[in-house]
């Protein structure tokens, strides 16, 4: 008779999950607030990204066709801002359907970088350009955070691991820090003095040699 080996494995996995949910004191672990709310952020972030991107693309296209005197961007910057709007809208649309967290994270990061470049280039070119750049940066960052919370793309996991490693460091005491800093300062001053003396000696020696007249 064939034995069913899958049932014990499933029971073992479920037992491991139950143990993982219990802390050292025997109490059930509560889910962190971030892990509960983060998966719900991607939908509003995607909606904001689509709305902001379409507005940015449409507004800059309109300014190219019928320019407004108060919107002092050059044609090249208007085209760049319109392309940024299309990128934001495309990333937002993919946020509704795509289940590939890394792809969405790359699109979000590209949107943030592009928005920062546009903001830097247009910061002194009117209120509309400044506000548009700031809004594009903010909603792009919000989108990146939402993607990481939904798909666990690795951003916050990296930050958590980094903070955990920093907590493991053994920091110097005040006395040790003062003694090590003093030793470094004394060494740097001594080397500076030595280099200065050598420079003075060589410059004097070469000066004396250059003043010798032959014949």
C-alpha cells in the first residue's frame, strides 16, 4: 500500500508557521502596522500617479501648441516634462495589473530620478513648473514605497537589515574616542611638519645649486 507522505510535510510546515507566530514569552506575535497597511497603498498611489502623469503630459502638450507667457519653459523642457508625465502614467497603469514587484520598483525609481532632474532644471521657471516638479517627486516616492510594501521588493527589508547590523556594532567609549582622535591629529601634524621641512630643505638646496655659476 502506498503511503501518503505529503500530509506529514504539510503538518510540519503548518506547525513551523504556528511556532514562528509565537514569541519567546509564549505570546502570539502581532503583525507590524506597516505590514498591514502597506499592501493597501499601491492602489491609491497608482491612481495618483496616473492622474498626475496625464495632467503633466496634457498640460505641457497644450503649452507647446498654445504657449502661455507665464509658463517660461523652453520647448525642450516642455517636451521632457510631457515625457515625464507619460512615464508616470505608464508606471501607474502597470501598478494596477502587474505582479512583478521588481519591474514596478525600477519604474518608480526611474520616475523619481527623472522627476528630480526636471525639478532641478525648472525650479526657477515659474510657480507652475516648480509645483509640478515637487508633486511629481512626491507621488513617485509614494509609489515606490507602496510597491515595496505590496510586493516586498527589498527596499524596506534592506533598511531593516541595515539598522539591525548597526545595532550590533560596538561603539567606542568617550575616553577611547578621544585618545584615538588625539593620536590621529598628532600623526597628521607630525607628517605635515616633516613634509614642510623636507620641502624647505629641497627648495633651499635646489635654489643654491641654481645660483652656482660655472665658468
